[in-house]
């Protein structure tokens, strides 16, 4: 998303590391700063007004509550604010207070990921290029930069293979799903029956392969999790259209042996049981092969783990790539962009044109006859100005 924050929250161990030069290049349009350091008065970034914000350690989400109160008191929209943090626990708080977040650090051990991930403070000057490649290419197929979510270890993933992700996925109950283009593109892929695959996904696949192979030997085989019986081979088609002349693509290497329930309808333990012994390989000996296995969305990692371990048992050196990592957040929000029609009670969400794959905003009441639309940029600008309800954060203050 092409976006310039007007407000900045800074929560890092040593705020003095963020110099005026870093700040001016990181957020050239910033008009105010909130700092959580007890010695905030020592840090002044040029002429930008800086406020010290106190945290209540007794609150279950201290940072979220503090940010929420600060935004309310000053009538700032959370969509205009950016949080810079080097503390992983803040990633969950950021979900609850609806601000975008840049994480500064070398590793993330949990399953919640930021909007951008910088290895150090110096990299903040180019933080938009440190967004995930799947999310960048979903916005602009020809954009530059981007990184992969690296070395994922979801709950049911026990294979030795390194698991990468191109970006995040937000389920329908997460308010971020309304505006997240990679999520929308993957949902459209799941309904694909035939014809051309979304060009954005093709660019994501090509660029992700290039990133992985940049610092490792090239793969000898590229394959994908196969479709369920009587379903079109969406991932296989994506690979064939992304690499039409690449003889390394082998979409018939993995097969399903029996019917399975939909993983999306199962809990974590049931997902693991659902895929046990559900796949077989068309080859029994894969010694010396370097194989990339592609899946669309990884939640617990059960499917990729089962397939990767079978390939490893046949002697292959395996790497896995998920087009997106499910963030399975329980966040709630009333931040909805209302339909422009005064007679409609629906709200606007991002949709994709099925012919051009270009994004636009359409009403949730389209099936009931409301055909109101907004162009993509106008909808984004309107959404970022919205003020969500703070009831979710304040509910934690109620006595039990």
C-alpha cells in the first residue's frame, strides 16, 4: 500500500538510535510522535512534537490501551499512525489498536507478523521495501524490494524443511481482510476454475523463487500440494504459468490417496489427523534432489509437514513455500467504510476485477442489488481516516 504515516509511535530499547536523518527518511510526512520511554524528554526529533505516553503494566494489552487512549484524546485516526518497535509482544498489541507496525530485529519467534520487518534501525530509512514480497506485488506487480517470512515453525510443522511465506493472510473475521490485497487474491485463486491465473500471483511466485535461490543452490524440482479430488489444479497451474519453460516443474510428484475434510473447518489437532497418510509420492527414490514444495495458505503447517517428511524420507533436500501465512487473529473492529448510498446499510470492501485482476471497492450488499463502487485509491484514503470503536480494549478494564 502506498501510504505515508502522519503519526508515529516509537517503542524501542534505545530511542536515541533513531536520528533526525533516519526519521526524516523513514516518515517524511510525520506530524506528531508518541514515545513510551521514561526518558522521552531527552529525545527531540527536529520540530516534530513528541509526547511521552505512560504504560499501565497491569493491563493485559498495555501498549494497545495506551495507543488507543492517545489516539482518542487527540482525535487521530489509527490508519494514519505507524508503530516502530523492537519488542515482539507489541505485534499483538498493534492488532488490537489497529495501527500499522514496523518490527526492528533479526528474528520473530511467534506467529504474528508485522507490516514491515527491518533487520536494524538503519534499515528504517527504506522500511517500505522491507514489507513482504507477496503483499508488495499484490499492490503493484512491478514493485521492487520485498522479503519473505523466513523459517516459519507453525504448531503442526515438524519437518526439517525450511518453511518460507510470501506474506500474511487474514481470515474473514479479521477486519484487516477487508483491505488486504494478498488475502483477496488468494481467495480469488481458490475459486479459480480455468484460464489465466492472476498475474500478481505469478510475479509473487517468480520473485519468491529468486529470493530463496539467491543464497542457496538452485532447486532441481518444483512442485505443489495437489488439489482435492474433482477440484482444479490451481497451484499446479500457477507453477506452469509462472515457469512455462522450466523443466524443473513437476506437478504430478505428489498425489492424494483418500478424501479429506476441509482443513479450514478443523482445529489444530484435527488438521494433523486429517492429513495423516493422505498423500503419496510418484517416486520412491529422490536422493540428491533439491525440491521446492508450494502451498497456498499455511495455518498450522500440517499439510506441508506431512508432504515434506515423505520427500525427506525418500532422500530429498526439501524447502517449503506458502503463498501466505494465516494470522488467525481474534481482533474485532467497527472500522468499516460505509457504502456511499444513503439507502444502503452495507460497507465497502476491496474486490478484484475477474478479467483484469485490478482492485476496486464494492459494497457488501452487491447480492442485494447495491452496485456502488469506489476506485482503489479513493477507498484506501477513506478507510485510513476511519475511527474504530475502542470497546474491545476498554472491556479489559471491567471487573470480573
